[in-house]
C-alpha cells in the first residue's frame, strides 16, 4: 500500500480524507514527527494547496496530499475565501469567525445569503502536481446549528435546510466539497 503524507494537523479534515482515500496508507505530520508550518500566503486555494504539498513533500521526502478550502459568500464577492481560517487573525476561534460572518450578514435575506464551499486538493510527487477541485452550493444560516463538524460547518446550510454541523460524519462525507475534490483526486491517482 502506497504511503502518502497528508499536510494537515486538522483532525476533522484528516478523518474525511482517510474515509475517502482508503486505498492508501495516509500518514499525518504527527505520525512521522514532522513539524512544518507552511505560510498560506497565496491568493487562491490551488496556490496554497500546491505550496503546502510541495514544501511538505520536500521536507519529508514522501508523496504528499494537501488541501485548501474555504467559504465563499456571493454577496461579498467570494469573501472570506482563502482567508476563511484567518480573516480575524491566527488566534480567532471558529465560533468567533462564524459570529462575525453572521453579524456581517444580519440584514441579508433569501438569495443574498447564498454561498459555496470550495476545496482544492493537491497531490505532489517528484515535481508533479495533480490538482482536484470540489464545491457545494448552499447559504449562510441565520444562526449556528448542529454539534458536528468543524470550522464554519454550523453556519453553512444545504438545500435541505440542514447545516453541515447537523449531519453525521458519514452524511457529510457523502456530499461534501472535500469529498468531491477527493473523489476527483482518487480517479486521477488511479489513472496514473
């Protein structure tokens, strides 16, 4: 079974990736005692994912999977986008970020609340990138709902009226933006 390092310390993300890419032995940075903090300073999800994958692969001397994803709100031209995890600074909690988004959107109604979640997953090995994308449409809920998930999951509402955080891990993984990107990546890796 091929060993691949996943460039994340986010347990929620890692569980999603392991659930979908079952045909590979996926190792965390912790598993291989690797401490790397890649500065996500690119202007696109793809740019950040490529940078993380390449820098991690070079340091570990292993093939690497990295991703970047975020919430893109239509009414704000895709904001917070690549800044989803850091638009309030590095020390802000997901709850603080979600509260800020809800406050900013308090007067928006109907289609003005439309948003999408985008994920770009990149595989890097021997100087070559494989890029896979996935996204899902939804809207920003009026208030946080649900106890599952992480990040903006409690405020991202699907067409069925449930937020990501109201879904079980299995339900979320069957439809999520990251699942779509990972399925796309899995197909490309299989054909390689």
